C-alpha cells in the first residue's frame, strides 16, 4: 500500500473524515432537488428501480475504482492518472481523462450554483400562508428575475471559492461533522409530516411500484446519469478526495457506506416530497421546481414551520456547498501541481470561469429562454451534456483503466484485498459489467436518435393533437358545422 506517499495538498485527519467528506460531496442538490423531480418526470417507480440498479451494479464498483486510483496516485486526478499510466507502462494519454473530468466539474458547477442559489434564496422565504398556487407562483417569480438569480449564483460561487481557497482540509472537516446529521434529521421530520398528509401511501406507491412499460432507453440514460451525478462519480471528485485518504483505510467498506448514506437521503427526500405533491393536487412532473414548490407548502402548514423551513434551506445550501467544493477541487489541485500557482489564484481562476458560464444558465430562465441548443435551454443543455454524456463516458474509461490497464497485483495491493469472492465480483464488474452496460445504454440511445423514435415529450404533444382533432370532429358532427383554424401570425387557414 502507498504508506509512504502523501498528497501535497494534505491528508484527512482521520478515517471518519474521508467518509464525511465523500458523503458531503455525494449528498447535495442531487438527492433533494434532482432525484425527486427526475423520478417525477420519468414516471416514478420505473425510474427509481433502474436508478437503484445503476447505483449497485455500476456506481459502487466505479466508486471503489476512483478512490483507489486517487489514493495510489496521491495527486490531482489528472496527475494520478498520469503516474498510474506510467506505472502500468501505457500511454500518458490517460491524463486526458483527468483533464476532461476537471472540465466536466466546472460545467456542472456552473448550473449547480444557479440551483443552489434558489435554495439559498429560500432561506428567506418566511413560510407562512403558502398554498399550492402561491408556492408555484413565487418560484416562477424567482426564475423570471435575472438580477436575483445572478445575485444568488454569484454569492454561492463566492462561498465555494472562499472555502476551496482556504484549503479543503481546513475548510471542510469542521463543518460537515454536525451539519450533515442535522439535515438528515430535518428530512426525517418532513417524512413524518408526509405521513399525515393523507396521501402517504399514494406517494410511496408512486415511488416504489415500477411500471415496466415506462422503462425505455431515455429513462435508462437518465437514471444512469443520475446515479453518477448523485455519487459524484465520473469526473474525478471522489478520486481527488481519495488522494487525501489515509493509507490504512479500507476502501471497500468506505465506498459502501458513502453510497448507502447517499441513496438513503435521496429515497427519504422522495418519501417526504411525493405525498405532499399528491395531497396538494400538484403534478409530480413539475420539473426542476418540484421541491421548491412543494416543501414550502409543508413548512407553512406545520407547527414551527418557519423555524424548520429556514433551517432546512440553510442546511440544503450547506449540503450544496460541500458538494460544489468537490466539483472544483480536481481542477484546482491540477492547476496547483502543473502551473505551480497558489491555491487561491487557481481557485479564483476556475471559480470565475464557472461563474461566467453559469450566467447563461441563470439567464436561460428569463432573458435567454428562447436560446436553445438541440431544443434545450442552456441550463438543460449543460445538465444533459455533463450528466448524461460526460459522467457516464468518464465512468466507462475509469472502469476500463482499473479493470484492463492497471496491473492486477497493484489493484489488489491498493485495495488491501485478498483474491476472495468480493474482489472477484467487483473485478468482474469493472472489467465487463460496468463498461458493457454503460455502452449499451449509449448505443440504444444512438439507435433511437437515428431512427428518430419519438421521445416521450413528442409523444405527449402528439397525444394532445390527436385529442384536439377528435374533439373538433365530434363537435362538427354534433353541431353540423365545420371548424377551421387560422394561424394568428400568418393568417393562413390550416385545418
Ligand atoms: N453529488 C452531488 C449531488 O448529488 C453533486 C456533485 C458533487 C457531483 N461533486 C460531483 C456530481 C462530481 C458529479 C460529479 O448534489
């Protein structure tokens, strides 16, 4: 094991800290904001089932791989890849994997920070007399204000830069210890509230009863992307943290705890949110606003809601911060090592870049809402590019590197494993299962893309059109007159 090597950026002070830091990175907006709305968009149970499968079969094995590469390389992801590639006598082109990972981190941070800004602004919500309508209206209000979005986005990135510039070890260790368990408690409290909304079982059924007809390649890709996103995998965040991990710590057990805590928080968030959705007659497919529209209703209805609501959004913002620092850390560590610049300079440079890109995400909800890339707004396009393309691709290459490029004895040595059943199962997964499954999801998506199979959105639109046509026909028959439509812009008659 790499007893003698230490990262120049420091080492966590105890075993517990790595688990806390990695959990801090994993648990964030992905669990509480993204998971519920993605489940809601993709039909609930079907999505959740694929998501859980992706976590166990693909995510967990890759997480082990990332931690191992980091700890053996003892430097930034890019340089760890470089030195391990040299150790395995292969091309240094593997450095690129670390470099694209650092880029993916910046892109994710750019839109993550906008959503984290929403969470911060909700700290001052007040949580009084909120109805389903007023809650939706105030979220829409927030989105339509470029200035507030940019203000909160800027504030969030500044806080991230501040913590990372001081050094992750000093900046982080103290906080996470107490704050993460508190967040967990408030989510439990919300679950208890959800139990007495009257729609608790409806919510549970929605989340856990899979409707297999809803599983299609697109749902699979979204679930896969979300599994990578929520575990912070595929871009080197966990690798960077692995570099600061003490040599005598068991990587396997650690990875299992982190994945279990992360999945637990996401599921509890879903269990709290969907009953509130159904009890208030809201749509589960409300999209990114889901959490922001539902939870305030709950807080406004419960005793001491102002206190709990405020505290919840404070903790959510901190959970987002402990995630965002891991998005920028791989790039920062790399810049420090390769350009020999100061940590503060490197952090400000990258923070500014992410902030600038993020401006477009913030404005894509208002001034730039018409500007789309492949039919997606800038916010959705960066989200799609990173989660559904860059992270899974990064994951494939990490698995291939661990399974096929590194020497088996080095892998065994670093993991501190015997060649027992668990090792064999894991090794089989990183060599065959993970790359094949991720590859298959990509291929099926390409197939659907080129055969122009309908996306669910198009299907919905078409259903609507057919419905309208049928209504018109019926009306015509019933009343004995004919109906035609005029395009308001061109004045042309088209039906
Ligand atoms: N996992 C975090 C969340 O769920 C987000 C995050 C932090 C992340 N670091 C990452 C996602 C690295 C992908 C890669 O909110």
